[in-house]
C-alpha cells in the first residue's frame, strides 16, 4: 500500500510540474456582487462557464478571477439563497462587473463546498447534495440540529429523544439505529468543515443551531467516503456566518409552549457582524443563544437550559483569507425515555400514561463513592451536561500559477457529565432479578414498598428459600395479598427501573485538514491530509451507581424499601434518597486515545464542455490505544456483619462499592482505502445527469473499545472496519421555475457486528458471541422545487427504497444463562427501521410582507427488528409557519410543530420489563402471535408545540 501511494504521489507531482511550465495566462476578470438592497454578498461564487476556474467574493462582495488567456468568457455568479446569473466578459477588458442577485426559494443553482474538491453548483456536481439557507432555517422551529435534516431526501432522522441523542442516517446505512445506539455512526456531523468531534460519543451534544448559523449542506453517500473523516454514509456541515462590510445584526426572542401547550419555552438569539477597520477587509461576527424550557416531556424541572457563544474574525486580502474563531458551549439537556404502549398493529398509550410527561428521576442530589477514593455528585437537574471551549482557524491562500492552499484546524476541550436514569422499563418486584441485581438475593424476609411522595404503602413481597425434599432449590417470591402497585394495567406488582447512570468524561481534540489544489485549464488536482488526535478519560464507563424504583405513572414517585428479616430485624434497603445499592460494585474507568491520519487525492477533469469526470481516493489509518479498568467489588458486601460505609449492618444500601481494578490495555491499528468516482454530463444549461460509484469504510469508535471489558472479549473480538459500497445516478433539471433531482441508488453495508447482552441467573451479564451482518438497500431519492408564481412555491422530497438483511444471525435467549441460547438465521428478512417510503411536501408563500408555509412529512411503516416480529406503523406530521414583516427591521412569526399532535413511533423496547425489554433482536413473530395484548414501550415524535418569534434586524 505504501509503495503504491509513493508512486501515485510522484506521478501527481510530476504532472503538476509539467503543467506549471505550460501555463501562459495573461489577464483577469473582476466584479462586485450585491443583493437587491445593494448590500454586498460575501462568499458568492464566480466561475468561468465550462471550466473549473473561479473565485469567491470577499466581505465587500468583490472577486477576481486571475490567470485568464485573452478571449471572451461567460461568468456564472451564484450564492446560496439567490438565483444564479450569467454575464459576458472579455480579457483584456474594461471595468468591473456589477452583479445583482435576487433571492429564490429554489436552490439547485447554489454553489456548494461540502463533499467537493472545489466549489460548484449542484447542477455541475456528481454527488447528491441538499442545502438549507438562512431563510429556510429561520422559518422553521427546529427542536435540534438533526431536526433540520428531516426534509432532506434519503435522510432518516429520529429526534424522539429531544435536543440531543438524535439518530441520523441515509440510504439504509442504519445498523443499530432503532435504539439510538448508532447516532451519527456512519455520517460526519460537521461545523464549518470539520467534524464536531472525531469520537462517536455524544456527537450532537456539542452542536447547536442559532442565529449565527448561515446554512446547512448535506451530502448523502458519494464523495463522503473521500472527504469525510471515517464517514461513508454522508456529511452534514453546519456553516457559520461571517461579518460583512457594514455593521449588521439580529436579535430574536422566542416564546413557546411545548408538550401540547403545557410546558413553557424561552429563548433569545443574537448575531452581530461588521467591519473592524476602515478598509473593511477585517470583519467580525459574534452570535449565540440562551434557552430554558420545560421540554416536550416535562420531568418536573427544566428539560433544557443553557446556551452558547460563537465568534469569528475574518481577514480578506488580495490573495486569500484567514478566519480565526472561537466557541463556548454550556448546556444541560434531558432525553425522553420510552413510554408504555399496547397493541402491535395500532399502538396506544395505556391509561395512566401520556406522551407529554417524562419518566425521569425527580429532583435528587446524592454523593456517589468512587472506588473508596472520593466521590462525585449526582444531580438529576444536571441531566446531560455538556461544556465546550474551542478555538480554530480557516486559511485560504492563492499561491499563484493556479495553486491554492486551504487549511482548517481546530483545538477543543469538551466535557460531559451524565446524571440520568436509563433503560426505564417496568421491573417486577416479585421476580428474581429485582433482588439479584442490587445484591439482595438471599436476604430473606418481607420487603415493604412505600411511595416517598404520598407515604402510601404500595405492597409487600416475601423472599424465601425454595426447599424441596429438604434441599435448597432456589428462591421464591410471594406477593402480599393487599398489594396496590400503580400501573397494574402495564405489569402487575411492578415499579419503574430507575438506575443512577452517572459518567464523567473529559476529552481534548486537535483536528486539522490541509489541502493544495492545482487548477489547470480543463482540470484540477487536489492533494490533502486529515489529522486528528483525540483523547478521552471516562469515569463510570457504561454503568449505574445505584438503583431507584418508581411508581408506574407519569413522573414516577421514588419508592422506599425496607426489609423485615427472618431474624426479626428491620433493614433499610434504600438510602434516604430512595436508592438501593449505592456505589454498586465500584467504579469502572476507561481512557482512550484515537489518532487518525488520512491522505486523499482528488482529480477533476472537464473532458468536454459538457462532460466532467471527478474521482478520489482516501487512505486512512486509525490508531486506538487505551485501557478499561473494571472495578473490583467489595468482597465483604454479603457479610451479615458488614456495616458498609456507615458502619451500620442494618443499612443495606451502602454495603457495596469497590476498588480500582487492573488495567486491561489495548493498542490497535487499522488501515482502510476508499474510492469514489463520478461522471457528470450537462445536456444543456438546464439539464444534467451523473453516475457515481463509491466504496468507503467505517472504523470502530470509542464505544467499541470501552465495551472490551474482559480478557476474553479483548482477545476474541476482531477490530475490523465496516464497508459501505454505493452506486448512484441522478437526473437534474434547473429551469427558472423548476428544480429537480431524481437519484436512484444502491448501497451495501457489510461486516456489521451484532453484539447481544444476556443475563445469567445471578444477575451478571454475558455476550453469547459476535455475529457479523450484511445489509443491501435499493431505492430512489427525489427532490424538487417549483415556483408556481413569484410568491408561491412548492418544495418536495421523497425516498422509495427496499432494504434487506442479506446475511443476519442472532441469538434467541431462553432461560437465564447461555446453556439454552439458540442461534437463529434471519437472512433475507427486511432490515429494521428502514421505511419503504419517506416523503415531505412544503408549500410556501412569500409576499411583500406576509409569508406562510406548511411542511408535511410522512414516514412509512418499518420493520421493528430484523426477525420482522412486527411493524412500526406509518405516520405523518405537519408543521405550520406564518409571519409578517411589520417594518423592514421587525418581523413576527408563529410556528406550530406537529399540528395534529401525532404520536409517530420512532423506536421501541420489548415487553417483559427489565432486562428482557432490551433484547430487541431476540424478539420473534411467535411471541407477538402468542401475546397480542402484551405491554411494550415506544419512543415517538414530539407532541404539539407552539412558538412565537420576534426578530429585529439592524
């Protein structure tokens, strides 16, 4: 491989040298770009038609295209949100082109930069790219960064958890997405051209859209294999605003009622930008937001509270530009838990539950012991608490003779604390695992359960040894005759499992992407490198620190538990906060360093004025080094004389804990080679087609390595890359009124590990063995916009697809322990969570002062799991937006999200309570047929919400 790369690099450099000696350009074309108000349009693209030669307008709207031979030219000038214009110019010529652009709802003519070696219009690009401009972002009330993407064809978005923990994927490349496990696993979530984080852990915890966001560019498949960091599924790039030649700003105030009008929402955004010097070639932009809200599903305290501040300074000069920027984020977010549900064909929420309340912990604060050497504070109001401090730069330099250098670099410190419950599911108090998991198995006597809020005794359960013929034969659990646990319609004698999931991770990252582009008359070459070094330290890696149980109802009440032992003594099972086994078996630790180096080469060749070829390769090498340290449990926890941390044998809740365990070290390397190539043919200025083949790879991430917690799993789990192979084509139309993309595609995702976790009789977990799967998806994406009149336009998108698990095996868990597990083959079944039809339609009216739009999104039925046990039903949601421009500076806007308050299911967990509910792939059609009224759990679309926004621009 290295020999091949050296030869390719040598050939590339030789070609550049020969090209330099042959150049003889002698002139230039310059111009100024403004909007309808006469304001400068920065970042507009000016390209010589039929070539790759071009330039970008600076903060003053000025551009210059250098090194042009004498002759007549057509210059295409375009910018996101504006209709492109063509102008005639000559070299040598006289004067400066004056270009005025007009706004447009259609965006096929926009120049894009994401996923391309050089910027170009979508009509010229042989890759599927969709864009959202500033106006489109402003006129929706997106609940998260991912929520903006739901109307892009080929993209599936699950935003049921809230502002964070969303899932985004494209074209069936979706393994693990049903339970938010994959998040952004196969795609790159970017901010200003670099990954938000190069560790696939809590990715969207560090990205917020606010008034300083200029646009979003979304690439599906294609060149993402070459230009995305370990992201063959796509790139989603959120681009920030920069300042212009005049001081301008905006203040937005938003008030809302989420949770079907019950829960208040308050938010303020600000953005200001302008020149810093008299020459106006040094500009600034600063913006951000602060928000507090009780959330779509109210947990009893603010579900989201915090904000961010971003700033940049841009220096433009004759031969380039330099931007330095910084960001500070401090935000707290809860995520919605699963809701009890009944009915496989027509899911309904049982009595006593709703889609507008949360199954979260109440407001609690307690100290968690950390391996006997200190403590960490668990505070439920902190929820998921993310902080980030980032500094970066972006440098573009014209080196002359057709060479351009581009470098983007970023240094960041990110911290994340998790103080939340997880896997909130019914937990049977008369079942063995209720006592085995918190180490109360064998502590015989009668357990009494009391509601901590009302003081009501909910019931009792007596734990006794099961004696047969004088021999011990296990345990038996006898419910009291007067038990009155709430939620019996969901699961009898049960409480919600509310474990204290706490973790703290500190990460530092350096990321840099460097490239040099050489433009010739008919072609260009780009060579570059991507470098990332990430380090993360984790306290509490994938574990809980205690177990609470709550009543089966909206906003559960924690429950006190006491044990009247057979010895006549009364033991306190829960602590004063209502939690069992605080400290559990000690604190797991992990440390992970990931160093990534990629070298890429791209070639773009305008074979004829109509036919363009582009291709690229990417060599990527990733190093993973770190350790996992599983805590050593307190060996005296079951000693009846053990008084625990407080010295009192009658308090069982503090008998656990542990000490730091031995470090299980790993040091792995993985290399991959990816390729993508495409041909774009323009029939005319209004029609084009392209075809592309891509073969990319996805290496494991930090979560893969932190899951290797035993010597056996470390030695027997192969470190391999998943492979994504895609073929796509497109037919594109761009007229004054119609913009159309039709993109058939075929994708194969292979070498996907299927890891399952089962339970032993003693409550411990085990992995029955890793199986590897392969998925195939065939479909077509459609994207169109049509200007019916100058004021009225319709935008629509659709994906029609079929997805098959070409090869898939999974274990079926029967009784506790591995002795009766069965390996089943589901090859040939439909994949899970891939709808055969996804579409949206968005009619908009933009008058002189009044504007309005309706956005309807439909998600077709999806298989719930690969065994195809049942289907998640199809559903549609509608969002309404309307506004009025009171003055040129003041605009009022109203939004209603989920107009008809549809509860559309996006995820699920199985019946049977904890832990059976987590085994989605071991859940079969036979069970559904035998249990038509079983209670399971779902997560779904956010309930109806109302928002009013006032925007003042100056």
